[in-house]
């Protein structure tokens, strides 16, 4: 589907998911396993396979390949960040994969009925495999199973303050929060790119992250 997501998807996601902000860039491109440069722009990248994280929470999305990307413009200069300038080339194929819109990735995690295959999630608790219970994709969804969803766990209380603890972010929230955010940046910026992939990762012999932007083009070998 790429970055041209249906307006309905965007509207649904915007109504239920938090704002996007990306990840925390490492101090320099040299802190990433893979780095490159285009003109004055430096790029760092790390292939995460199927995982993405925020803080102490880590999640696994089986049907996406995840790459963390960091952009470092010259000090005092701005750049226009556009995730669509990146693509992923698997096993040297001519047709490269475009990144999925983070709203679609997040919504597919939140509303599993939109996926026809099971997925795996991992977080602060045990790993859960298989297809979760069907939930409505929007109010009045006729395809939702006619049963009440599992009740949300009651809030826990911080023993030190006596106040309710905030529940940890869910996979869909973290996916949207940590995706590479488009827009203007006046310093280093980083975030995850999600590429839909249903093949066997063990059969991936080479993986290349391609960049094509105003500064020029570059190919970063991830594998």
C-alpha cells in the first residue's frame, strides 16, 4: 500500500492513535551499524528484522521488516524528512519495497481483522502468538464478532505515591510514535521504517536500503 493510504485509514488512525515523533537519534552516524552520506547529509541505519521498541518495551511484527534510520544534516542547516525517499531492496531484486505508512502499520496491529494472517506481539509481558480475538474496526462494523471485548486490566497503584500507574503503551501506539516522521528538521532525526514482507527472512541473502532525495542518492547495504 505504501505511503498512499486510504483517507478512511488515516481518519480512523488519527482518531485513536497518538502523534508520531520518531526515535531518539544516536550521538552520531558512526553509532549505527550501517552509515553513508549524500552530499552534506549523513545517514545511519540499523536492520531490526521484525522488532521495534520504545524505552523498555519491545514488540515484534512478523509481517514487516523494520529498519531504523537516522538523518544528520550539517549543523545549523535544515532538512525536509520524507520516509518515501527510502526503499528496501531484497536479494537484489529490481523492484524495491516502499515503506508502509505508519498509520496503516499501527491500525493493522490495533485492528487484527484487517490482517488475514496471524501475527506475533512481544512486550513487557509474555509473547503472544496467533490471531487475537476479532474486534470492531469502527463503530458498527458488521464484520466484528458479536461478543464483548476482553475488559481492560484495572490500573495499578504506585506504592510510593499512591497514584494510579499509567498502563504501558500498546504495539500500535509504539509503532506510530516511533516511525520516521515526515516534515522539517533542524537537527538529527530518526525513526523506524516498516516494509511489508511475507517471505522467509532466512532466505534473505542481501538487503539494501536505498535513499533518493534532493541531495542525491545512496545505497546502504544492511546485509
